[in-house]
C-alpha cells in the first residue's frame, strides 16, 4: 500500500510510480530535508488502485490529460529555488481545463484514496507542491483565463493559473489594477493558497483582503461557491477566509472573483541608503507610525545591494549599504507632501538624500532592482549549492530589534546570505546560499534562531511564504495546541482521508 512507513521523510520517501519505487536523491540536487514527521494514520492507494485511478482520469480528460513522464514528475515535485525538497515525486500529473474536470479528478482520487497536490505557478519556497506521499499533482496550466471583467464593479473573475502581472497588463486601459504583487512567477491560485502579499502590502494588505468569492472543489469532488459578488457580506461563515491561506489542504481553487483598485493619478519611487540596518528599519517604521501613506517601503541589506550591482541589470552602481526603496501614489500634491515627510524622517535617522524619480519608465528601472532581488541571489548560486529562503514578521515595535539581531547572526554565519523585506508591515526575509553537505546545520540554526526569536516577540514564523513542509515544527509554539486541534478538526471534516496536499501545514 502507498502509505508512510514511519521514521523520517529525509531518508524514507521514494518515488512511487507504475514501475515501482525508485529513489531520486542525488548529490548534485540534495536539498535540506524536513524534520521527523508523525506516521500518518491514513493508508493511501495501492499500486494497483493508483493504476486504476490514472486510467479513469485519462478516460475523463483524454490521453493528454494525465502523464507519468519522468521529466513532468520531477518538474512537479522538485524546485531549484525551494528551501525544502524531499525524496518523493508525484505518481502522475493531471491537466484539467475546467472546474468540472477538477471535480472528476477529485471524485476518482477520493474513490481510490489517492493524494492530490494543487500546482499553478510552482514558485513557492516551502515545499507546497511536494508530493509528500506520492499521488497526483493537479496542474492548472490550462485554466489560465480571465472569465469575466466587471470594470463598473471594480472586480474580475479569473481561473487559478492567471498571472497577476499578465492580468494587470490586460486590464490597465480600464484604469484599474490588482495591487497584490508577490514574485513575478506567481499565479492567482497559489497566491490565494498562501495568502501572499508582496511589496504593496503596507498600503493594500494581503491576498485575503482582495478575495470576493471562490469556486472550490472539495476533496470528494463537491463544487461550492463561497459567496455572491458584493464587496461585503455577513451571510454565514467566512469561507473565503477559511480557504485563503489553507495551502491547498482543504480543496482546489478553480475560480476566484477579486477586487480591483484604481490606478493612482500620480506615482513616485525613491531610494535612500543608511549606515546600519537599525537606522534603516527605524526610518521605515517611523514613516508608518506617522501615517504617511506610502505605497511600499522595502529594505535591502548591503549584501543584497552588492548582488544587484554584480548582476548589472539596472544600468547603475548602487551603494553597498542598507537601502530603503519607497513607492508613493495618490494626487500630485499628496505624493509631493508624502515625499517631503519621508525625507525628513530619513534625514533624522542618518539616511542619505532621497533619490526621487517620477518618470514612469525610470521608476520601473529603479523598482526593478527590488523585484529581482531573490532571483539575483539565485543566479549567483554555485553548482551543487542550495538556497534557504525564509521569512518572518513581527509587530512594528519589534522590527528594528529583530532586524539588527538577525543581521548580526547572518554576518557571523560567514556564508553568502542577504536580508530584504517588506519592512513597513514588519515582514522580512533571509536568503542564504550554502553547501548542503557541510553547512546545513549552521544555516538551520541561524534560520531557526530568527524564527524562534520572532515568535517570542509575538510575531509569526512566516509573513507570506506559508508553512508548507518546512515550518510545521513552529506551529505549536506560535498558535498553541488548541488552535492546531481546531485546524485539524476543520481538515478532518472536509478531508476525512487526508487526501488534499497531505503533509503540509500540520500532520494528522
């Protein structure tokens, strides 16, 4: 039977496919592994039942609707930029093109007890689309359409593999845009699953604030819609809030209605550097506390600024110092007032003069440096080395302390690592490149110290990356056993056989 054998996923998980069990670990791509996981109390499909499920799905979706090709399996179970990978791939990958086809897949998988793993952009870093217990990866690449656009209502209906960047490009002539802006590869389905945010969060909030309704396919194939289309409703439980951030463990998002915002009349981008990370963090938090409505405020450390210089993509040389990037938006008068207010705070915290740009094309060139930060780091990774990218968030009053301590820990580590973050809402990231064989333990300690410290400061182990496989161990410390028991009860009620993305967020 395809069931966990107990012990560790580090050494025990193998590919399970129709040819049998084949280990996939190799030295070149060895990634750091998850900690010991509890032996699940669920038994999944046998080899024979898995074969029957695949045949039935192929009958429903057609020959091209499901594959067991080795390259496809690896693409859907392994990620070069993820902090977490495991020695297991999905058994097959299905490619539905409608909500009804997703429901058929779910009904078949439920019948045979086959795990199901949602997949859209594949850009998550906490192992969200890893096939922890084998099963079928459900790739929404064919469900990438804008279904309806209601400019008069300022909302849009989309399928899960719509790119937020492409969507904004298509609707920009309407004067509207979707303000949540995570990494460039992100797709709407994954953004909902992780309750993502991005650089605009300090002004526009997170994904949960922009979801009007969802069409969901539950693990047994039932289809539901969470709400109608008004921007507010008090009708019953907030199912949007239940599914947004559930990381694909409660069902498949097959359609979403999203709120849109007005494109601001005037925008500006400004950059300034500081002698220390604490100075930069203090300035950012003071801007927020004084109520200056910045569109974004982002912190990059000296290492990250040097990385951007080394990549040479921005056409300029930056100071290799802690740097704040600001966005401004609003009326012409309002933007200038906000720039003046920020400039005063920057100077009071030992910052350099604000370099302000109001030309749209030049703004994009300045902001490009921030948006490409993670990918710039990855481009410098040596062959055989791994990446650990993690995030935490804390209350505003704790940001400067945590940033300063974490930066010192990172420097003491002596490895190639950088810090950056959406500092205006207390969220920041570390990215570390390292030799997985020699340096895993020291990197793990550095990251875990930061996470424990954040939780002790009444913060969270993740502001926007999500839990996935990588951060389950921190859930008890952060939310407590009682909260976890409620989450498990919800999971049990909707997914009694633990088929939806099992192994993520928490264990049975």
